[in-house]
């Protein structure tokens, strides 16, 4: 018998690949596969020593393998020679030996989380089948990463800071695995916070702090004052979160993966109970009541999605509470997606938008881009992956889709980054003088706030969060080596100069007005040394729903952004990219297609940087 390491899933792959073969055809293919180890021995130029049951053997290897020795099989004693095990590639190669040659395939996509992940997993799945993949990634921005974007504090490349998607958590399987594979340095997102504040976190309602958490707590759950103040609500929330995450993680594995329909998968996993209700309704059904829901959980939905419990659906609400093991990549999370594109071997075209997609009578797609000249012929592809919300793509599709993804409202988020040698003013938060303000300030609604169905219901607080990220050093000559603090604000409108001055307890210059400044790099306030503002459509309003957009919009036209209304994170965009990649490669097996030319179009996120978005 010949040693073989085929797994159950491999037989499914071989079954799809050999669809239509007769018994005789399969028998011939198997006999050919059995010869693959012999051929490897005959053609190998390098071998290495291995131990088998305590006996030293020699087996073929790559020239770059550790301990590789340059030699041929004729130089090795027969009793010392260990033939390689049969693997999936051997059978795939044998089965394809009887296949007619077919033309290469093509794909199109964008380099945020969804697009980069699709490219990465298409390459990975095709490589398992022994197929080369040619991919082109179109990215309209000048960078890879989508909404996972960094800016340089003081325009100093040695001091980058995340503008958007800042953290991921340990249950984010794809992001953690990719970070490990690419050798990226994962750091705790709280490790760099200043240590001079007694409280790490506070929940502010515009009038008072409703909750304050001191440093040293592992998470929100293991703190005695939570139980003292909120009873069993924290425990019930943790149990509900764990059960929900457990159900969600089944999307990564058979029999749910790959899923042809996100709507059906959501129903099969009983997650529609959460997506069909508002967060407020879903929590009440699970005996999680105010004030814990309104003070702690709502603070989380606001900082993550700019939405209150009365609007956001229950699934996203409870997923917001999965915070254990929060981490970030040193230097920027965009490196994960850049690594994916590089690992895929994809051709990357930055600053290039796809402006039109036309499907021909032969089933191929003709793409025109913003970089094409008037006489430039269209680029031809067999498959196209749209990794951006179609509503932001500014894209013409011919013939028109039988059903286009719904246009849904997106949150307009203002991100304000600034530095100052001054700490946040206790007076702004109605605290006694000399009281240290928490490093992270989340917000919730005050008891007098009644936003109703207003999706812009930020309430009395006026912002979603203010974070003291870390200490930085101003490189300006006159300020050399002066430590300053780096702050980040999330808000539904642009913070005015008056607001920023009051936040730091500084006087507003007489030449300044109380209106919002449109400057992206400077402030009129003495005491603010660097300022950066950004507005983007960061994520959708996650209203309750039970159906989600189709994954395949037309033959050969795939769509990753339908998952945004399910759960909007870097990880879920990556999951959908992985899912589309698996469906794509499976479709090639069914249709006897062989190669791909991938390209990435207008975005993994909203416009102008969420628009990125990535996040994603």
C-alpha cells in the first residue's frame, strides 16, 4: 500500500473535480496518482534525512529545506529511501491529466479586508489544487487597507496612529492567523496608554459619569463593582455573548462553510433571533435590563458603530461585548491586508477605479478603469469580485443586474486626532479640580435624552468617545523632546475649536469663532500642536433585518459587502472574502476552469476612506 494523507474534505474536492468521469476514467487517474511519489523520487535534486520509527531514512525535499542535501535517487540505498506520501495535489494533477486545457480566469476586487482576503484565500485554495493564479487588484486609494488606515502624527512616519479600524480580538480567527503567518507584532491596545490616570474607562452622559472603571481589571466582567451595581446583568451578558459567538464561529467550518446564502446561514444558526430585533428588544428578552444595558452595552454600540440600542440590531449589539484579547498591529493593522495581497501574488494597481463592467455573450467581463486612455481596450476577465458597497462604487454594470444590492444609510463619522501637552480638563466633565480624567471616555444617553428613531441621536454628550491614546514626542525644533498626549475623538459632527479648547481647559483665541474649523492639519488654539480631521462613511446603520444581500449577483460576479449589515468588522469582511474565494474555486472545479486573474475594485467600505473601510 502507498502511504496517503487525504482528509475527508479532500474527497469532496476530488469528487467535484472528477464530475462526469466514468469508473474507468477514475481508475486510470488513481493509477497515475500512485505513480506521483515515484516521479518525485526520480526528478528530485535534493533530499533530507528523517527519522521513521527510530530508523534514519532519506526523502525528497525542496532545495531550501533545512538539512537539504544535493543528490539524486541513484546515490541512495534502496532500504534508506522513503517515498513521499500521496497528497491531494498528486490526485488533482492526475485527474487534470485527462482534462482538456481551458483558458485562464480573472477576478476583480479591492484591497481592504474583504478584497485582500478574497485574493489571499483564492491563491491559497488554488495552490492546494496545484493551480497557478494570476490576480489583479484594483484599489482606488493610494494605499492598501480600506478603513484600516494610519496617519503620521506631526507628519512623522515613526509615529503612525490608526485613523479608523483600530483593534481586533482573539476570536477573530482570520486576522490573528494572518498576523501570525506574516510575523506581525500584535500588541495590547491599552499597553501604551498613559499611566497617570486612576481610571482607565468612564461612561459619560453629558452631565455626569455613570460608570468608572479603575485600572487592573482584566475585562468588564471580573470587577466586583459591576456585580454590586448591576446585579446579574453582566453575567447574563457574558453568557449570551459567548453563546452568540459560538454560533457565529460555525460559519468558518463545514457544514455551514462555504455558505451560498448569508440569509440562509443566519437562519440555520438561529442568529435571525438577534438580527430581527433591536438591541434593546433582544437584551430585554434575555433578561438584560437597564441600567447595565443603557450604561455599559450602549456605550459599546456607540463607540463601535455610532448607534443606540433602540436602532442597532441585537446581533451587532451583543458582538460589541466580545472584547477579550483586544489587540492591534504595531505600525498599523493595514499591514495584515498588505501582507494578504503580497502573499496572493496579486498585481496591485493603486489609485485606479473600475468605472464599468460589461458582461459579454461569451460570459467574460470587460472592465474599464479610471487609468485607461481613450484608446485603451477594456481588460477582459472571467470572474469579478466587488469588495465595496456597490452604492459607493460609481460603477456601471451591463447588462443591469436583475437585483442590485439595496442602498442603505451609512454612519457619517468624524474622526479628530490631535496632540497637546495638556491633559483633559476635569472641569469639562464636572469633576473637582486636579481630578484625573479617565483615559477612555465612552458615552451614553442622559435620562433627559429622548432621541426616539433619530439615527443621529448622540444626545447631550455630543460625541461618541474620547480616548487618550498614548504619549508622543513633538519633533518640532522648538519643542524637541517635549512629551505630549495624543487624543482621538469619534463624533457625528466635526468638533469645533471652542469644543476642543473647552475639553482641554484652554482659552479660545480672540480671533477664533465658535464655528467648526475645516482645517485638517492645524488649530488656532495655543496648546494644540497637531490636528487631523477625517470624515467618512464608516459603517452602515445596522437596522434589524432577516435577509442579507446575495453573494453572487450574476454568473461570475461576486459581492462581499452584503455582510456589512450582518456584522461590520474587519474580521467579518475577511470571512466573506474567504467564503467567496471558496465558492469561486469550487465553481472552477465544477466548470473545469483553471486559473484566475484577480482584480479589486472600489472599496471595502464606504466612500472616502471608509471608503476604505475597511472596515474595513
